[in-house]
């Protein structure tokens, strides 16, 4: 693999944002393809090779990549490059130039935020736990402490599980707004929840204009040959990297 397989996300002017694709030659191998995540069972050699390819695409050294160990929390850290190691962290915020903020997902929703007026950026990992805990609002509030204004923020979600694929328990579904719950399978009527739609509502409530918000371009579970999906491959698998950084 010599070129970075990825999808470009809309982060507005003077910013780079993307989600990686697998680029796998053996799709049934749960780690095959590009995987930069260091805590889901992949080999250190493969992780380092993937990070080197990603860093080369961005034009920065691999050690400049800021990568947290995520735990499905609502914990947000500002200027994470000053606080290593990054443990128990699911959202990163900075206004420092050329500082790449990375998060990893494999069905959960990756979100990037950018205020082009103040060059403030954020990267968020939001599964159902993070969405219920409203990690997006916590992150927007952290951005405002650096001068960002919600009405200026551009938000984009990377690939994530779609509501048709996110079957869940009645206990979890009860924590979502009722209009975001469906029962598409009549033979086994378990609820399905729409995590991206909940996040969109939270972003709008936080003051981000609806027309500034982009929804996930692909479902991970529907496309396991090109995207990592924990529901398809199990949690012992690679992860999609979603990142944002501001350009000089």
C-alpha cells in the first residue's frame, strides 16, 4: 500500500479532515488494511507501518500524531499535545496549527469540528454511550473556551453504523428520543437506534447551524470490505482513523 485509502470530510477552509478506508487485500482478516489503532490487538509493526503512511500523506512526522486511548467516556482534553499519555479520553480540542487530532472507530460515530474564524478544531469518538452522555456538547463548550463560536463551527461525521444495522436492547433504546427508534425487523422486533441523528440534534442544540453539519457518508456494518466494523469483525479488529488538522 503506497497511497492512503481515505474519504475526505468537509471541514471548511484551511483544514484537512479525513477518514481512512481499509485498503485491504484480505477483507476477512480483521486487521488487514490500514490500522493506526494501538489497543485493539494488532501487531506493533503493522500499526507503525500504517501510521507512517498516514503521516507521510499529511506531510508530518509520525510522532506528531495525537492519538488517545478511548474508553467510551465523555472526557474531553484541550491541547492534548501537552498532556501525554492520553488515557480515558474520547474528544480532543486545540487551536494550535498543524496539530493532527486523531480518533478511532469501528461502528461508533467519528466527528470533526472546525471554527475557521479562530482555527479551533476538535475530534470526537461517540458511540451510543458517548452520544447519550452528550460528548458533543462538552466538546463544543471546550472549543468556546478557546474563542470558537458555535455559529461558525463546521461539523462532519465520518463512516458509522446506520440505524438499520444498529440493533440494540430496549434498555439502551429507552435512553434515545422516541422518534429515533425504529423496529425494522418484524420477525425479531428489537429496537434500532439512530446515533448519528441524535448527535446531529445535539450539535444543533449546541448552536451549530444545521447546514454546517454533514452526516456519515457510509455505514461501517454495510461495508466491512472497505471499512472496519466491530459488529462484523468483532472488537478484535482494526479501526478507522478520523482526523483533522489546520493548514498553515
